[in-house]
C-alpha cells in the first residue's frame, strides 16, 4: 500500500510547521482558516517587497525572526500555560530544521525583493512537488507513475517560467526554487517534530535559529528603517507572518489538503492584483502558462494523496 507524503504547507514565508491532525475533521473551519492564511501570506509578500525598496532583504529577515522570537519569549514568560508546550526532545532535529528554514527564508525574501511578486509566488508553489520527491527518496514512500508525471509537469512549468537563456531570466528565480526546495526538505525531515514537541516549540526554534544565523549575514548591510511607512511595512511582515503561520496550522489540522490546495492558490490572484497596482507588475504569458502547469501538478498531487489516504484509512 502506498503512503502519501506529509502535508506540506505551500510557501508564503517559511514559517509553517509539520501539522498534527485534529481529532475531528471540519473542512468548513479549515476553509475559513485557509482564507485567513491566504490574506496573511499575501500581505506578508507585499510587505516584504515594500520594505525591500528601502532596506536589504537580509535585514528584513533579521527583523522578522528577531521580533518574532522576542514576542514568543515574552508570551511564554507571561502565560504559564504556554511554557508547558515548550519541549525540545530532539534538539539536533530542531537545529537542523531551523537552519534549513533560515536559509530558505533568506532565499525567499531575496526573491521577493528582486523579481515580480507574482512570478516569485508561482515558483514558491514548487514546494509540494519537491516534498513528493523527498518523501520518495528519503522515506522510500511509493510514488506512482501518475504522481511522477505530475512532478514532471511541474518542472516543465518551472522551466517555462524561468526561461533559461532569455533576457527575462534573473538569478532570483533560482533562489525561489532553492527556497522551496529547502522548505520542502525541512518539512519532510521533521514530519514528526510537531507531534513530539508541539507546534509552538517547533515554530519558536525555527525563528530563533533563523535570527541567530541571520545576525552575521545581515551585519554588513544593516541599517535601521527610517520613516513611518517602512516601520509599518516591517510590522506587517512580522504580524502577517505570524497570522499566516498559525492559520496554516489550524487549516491543515482540520481540513484535507485536497480541499485546501485550490483555496491556497487565491494567493496568486491577490498578489498579482497587488503587484499590478502597487508596483506596476503584470505577469507575462510565460509566467501564466508555467503557473498553470505548476498549479495543475500540485493540485493533482494533493488530490491523489487524499485518495490514497482514504484508501489506507
């Protein structure tokens, strides 16, 4: 019997954790949480792009991870109930996963800062495709020919978006794929971490380790944001990331990935509209064609996983 790979949360800033299931499924509640996630992820992407017009993407990562870490520490200090959820039974796995998330975040924010945000979002959707490959290679899980065909279609879509050898190509397109790859690897290797130590501890270790790794990376480019607009954008990055991360956890706890995956692609619509009105960006034909292939491939993978999960229940 084939075993579907773990639920992977599409990229919108690599803050999501492997998701422990709820006792009862509730797809209506899951859809509400996914809509919140879509809005949060879209707002975060736009805020990162706006902030990057003024400060380096490495500094944005530092502010996001550092402020998030401080807020969690304060919350743990104020609420005794949260302290019981801070378990680190596998410190080595926390460290390795956090390091993958850190470099995934840096590549993701660099991508958002340097290419149209709709194009970046399309390439970030390669995450579930990479997760399928890693599940097969690292966990020897069976992936049938139809899912391999979907993986192949996704890569064809990525090549169409990348257009290697043409003037539209930008190195940030490759960092988008690198970010998705590292994020998928982190999810695949740490699929049981949230179950063992809880989502809060898993999230906290990732942002704390990201902050520590980012300090030397951001130091050469560090500058304090100047102006109310920039500080509001930084605040939006932090708040929207947290909202999106929590909403993802709740959505995938209560809902099936086959139901949630189509809703997650609303993010591309919102980001395309924001990119057009705020930054004058219009997706070209190659991006639209490539996006169609990538979205079709990831939707098929989600539907196929759901079918296998029901068959194995």
